[in-house]
């Protein structure tokens, strides 16, 4: 539990923060958050979910409490964020400031996945593979071991030279986020690697490898900043003593976790277990794999690998390929997509698929596991060779990547053939038809609760999740269900430190149409914007679909269109930079954006004086994961709309409203162009759950 010594250390750290930060304002919410974080992390296996609105000072609150508890308990403090921007803010500003103010020396490390670092082996192979004609392969290579997916452009050759020179001269540490030259989408996967493509200590470049250099820094660090995807990936890896985690990052029982931007955790946890198989591409990849395996047998000069001769191995690959084609035939016989459907999908009701499909999946699961075991042995034989030259390196990489693909297939077939437990939501299982008419098989958990109960709650020394929006007006039930929150966990919703009634108003205009009348609603949105928006100011207009955004843009008068910067027309950072430049120059600018512009966007002061929300952000009803979960709730006599849809829409609506007031001096208005918040029974509850803005609801005629 929290000792008097730790409490005194926390109070002293907070006092130094007050004295050392120019313009510091004591905020009651920050003090309450410090106390809640400290209590949760000091309790063995403690868990807290803390909703802390913009302006609370979240990062300093959890640093003060988390660092002092971690030092007392001799644990690691791991801060997991969802965005690179927050990681950089923590590593470059907040953590150094905290350490400086408190006179503490502590090692800090930024942990990223392999794909965010240069692979020196792959850089060298890519550079060596270029020949005078600008074609692809290394000398003597089979086409299945080529590195370039298509002939390189001059800019790719130039970038390779710059990257190699900067790395060799010690001017660049290999972090791809700070690469000295632009890296194209073609080049990036060639000069990075995944876990499967990496040969670890067997690689000749191991000691110079940026990823392993960063790993060593993580091992020594007291404070680690990582992205949530990496943390969840580590937690779902089998660790020591039949536990989970501690493979890439410190062991969970030696770590205090802070998940900032915690509202992303449920979705990211679900994504960890999702699987999909593109049927035609997979068969084609197996054919290519067969030729790579032939090269492996030839290179190692062994009659058998993994207890299989080459002929027996070929037979295993053919069995798997045949089984894939048989399942595809079965699906096409049992499902006839509607030609009028732009995105055809078949979803198994309550996750249940036709029995013949399940039988084929069981066979595929067996065949895939057999190929997987054999391929592990084949790759090991190649990796453990001495002086195999560039062919060995390329084969090691390609076979490792193939193993990753096989594992993804295996996950899908396991999910398709598994039985669902009676007391938990089923897996979602569905099929889609891609644009090239290729069948794609999918599977996913519908709730993060099961996964997080297995790998996080009870395994970690302590966990805090925090964000500006985690509840629906202080009710945490929806979020708690989504993450399988333990019953003993603490939930806390802190009030905003701003004078929201005095600084902002929420307007609901007297719209004639509702969003379900798509064309008419788009027409009325464009009319309202043209007549009522201050086009000489800074504005943000949020949409729930690209189609409606485009339709409104088409209907706006050309004079207003010229002042709109629409998401997708340029990169997000460039759009925002141009918007800010125009506002600073005294010109008007209006951003049109989708959901990603409704979260995390910081436009203080005159950069955003009006936020327009075109409709309530309910989830897309065709989402197979959400639809399967809703069916399961209904099957148990529960109401998914009331339990899931409304709380999640309320949370998102609150998040969107949060784009307006970013500090004590901001003023402005939020305009909601969706009368359902007034006309539907659920609307009054959503209005009450929003922050306490002054509300102006126009009467309809």
C-alpha cells in the first residue's frame, strides 16, 4: 500500500512542480488525479480508470505519482500512448522537465516496434541488389528471392545512398521517424524488417542494429515510453514460467503501466487477435514459398529438413493449397453476393458459419500447423548455416516472412473451427469480396475483455488508464465492459478545470431534416454552413462519413469551397499547418474532417472558434464485429443500443466537443446539426452527459 514515505515524496515533487513551472496554476482535478494514480499503482495488481478532461495536466499528474511509486517499489514505469505526437511530447518535454524540476537522474527510453527502425542487413541487400539496368535481383538470384517489387525510381536509389551514408557515418541512429531523407512506401518495407524476417543474434549486423540498440536502452531504463500496439504485442507473447509478456518490454509483474489516450485500448486489443486470409493471394504465396523451399534444400544440401524430404514437403504445401481452393469453392457455392452491393459481405449470425465451411477450416488448421512446424525447421537450417552469403540472408528473411503469413492463416482457421464458450461473446466470423473478386475470410474477437483479463489484469504490478473521454457522463459501464475491467478497479471522472458554461455554448439549430434522409440532410448542412458559419474565422466541421463530406462540399457555393481544407486532399499535418498559417495571416480557414480530426486535434484560440458536428457519431451498423456483439447481447435479453451504441456515441460526441476549449482563454461555440439529440428519447440523456456548456436549442416552426 501507499506508505507515508511515498506520500511525502509525492507531495514534495508536486510542490517543486508548483514552484518551478512559470505560470503554474493549482488545479483541484490534477491533485485528485495524482492521489488516485498513486493509490492504484501502490496497490498490488491495482487498477484505476481516470477520466481527466483537457487542461487537467494528466501527464504531470501520472509522472509525479507513477515515478515516486515506481522508485519506492523498484519497478519500471511504462507509459503507453496511442500517437507518436504524445510519445515525442513525453520524451522531449514532459519527462525531462519533471526530472529537472525534481533533481532526479533517470534513464528514459522510447520503445518502438522493429518496423520503426532501419534493418542494416536489408539496407545493404537493397543497395547491393541495384544493378546498372535498375532491375531487381542480386546476381544469381531466383526471381522468388528478389528484393524489389518493381524497378526502383531514381529517388529511391538516391534515398538509399543518403540513408546508408548517414548511418555508416554515425549521423543517423536508424530511427525511421527521423530518417535523413524521405522514404517511399516501396522502399520502407525493404529496409526495415518484422520479427519473422529478423535473424537476431545470427545476423552479422546484430551489434550495429538500431532496433537491438534501442532494446538494450529499454532494458536499462527506469521510464519507458511506448505505443499501445507494442505493449499489447508484448503482453500477448508467451513469456517465462508459462506467463505472458516480458519478451520485448519488462515483465508485467515488474512494471507499472500508464495507458494514456486509454480510450484506444479496447479497439487495439481487439485488433491484436483479428485475422484475415486473402484466398487467391495465399495460394499464390504458397506456390512462391515452394520455390523458396527448394532453394533452401539446395543451399543447405540436406536430404531432409524437419524430418521431411523435399518431395514430402512439396506434398504438404500442395495439400494446404488444395484445401484452400476447396474452401473457396464451398463458400462460393453457399454465398451469392448481391451484385448491387458495393462492399459484399457474409457474416455468420452469432459467429456461426455453415458446417461444411467449419469442416474445411478444421482441415486447413491441421495442414497449416504441419506446414508451420516444417517451415520452422527449414528456416532454422538456413539461418544456422555459416558463410551462406547473400542467398542465405535473403532466404532467411523470406522464409521468416512466410512463417508470419502462415501464422496469420493458422489464427484464422483456428478461429473458424473453434467452439465458442457459453458464457462469453462469440468470435465474429465473416467473408468479404474484395475489389478484384477475391474472397477474404475474417475472424475477430468482439470484445477486448477476454484478452485483457488473460494478459493484463492480475499480471501487471499496477495499471492506470486515462483519457479525456472514457465514460458517458460519468458512467463507466460501457468502457468497463469493453475492457473486462476487474470489479475492484477504481473509476474516477474529474471535472474540467475550465469555466465551460462561460467559455462555450452548444447550439442545436432548427434543422428540417434528420441524417437518415441523406441527400436532404447534406443539402441542409451545406445551406446552414453557407449562411451561418463565420468563413473569416477558424472552424472545424466534423463528418461521420466520407460520402457526406464530399456531398456537402459539392453543394457549397464556390466562394466557401475555396476556404475549405478537406481531409484527404493533403496529409493531415500539412492541412493543419496551412490552416494555421491562413488564420495567423488574418484569412479564414475551415477544416472538413472525419473521426480522426475529432480526436487529439489541438487548435487553441482563434485557430478554432466554431466546431460543427454534422451528426451524432453512432457506429456503422454493418461493422461485423459490432453486429456480432450486438446479436450476442440481444440473445441474452440485453439492449445493445442502450448498452453499447449510445454510451460510445456519447463518448465520441464529448471527444468531438473537446476540440473547442483547449485553455482558459478560449471562447467559441459547438453546433450540432442533428435534431435526434432533441427528438429521440435517448437524446436528453446524451445532452445531460455532455460537459456543462451553455445550451441553446432552437425551436422548430
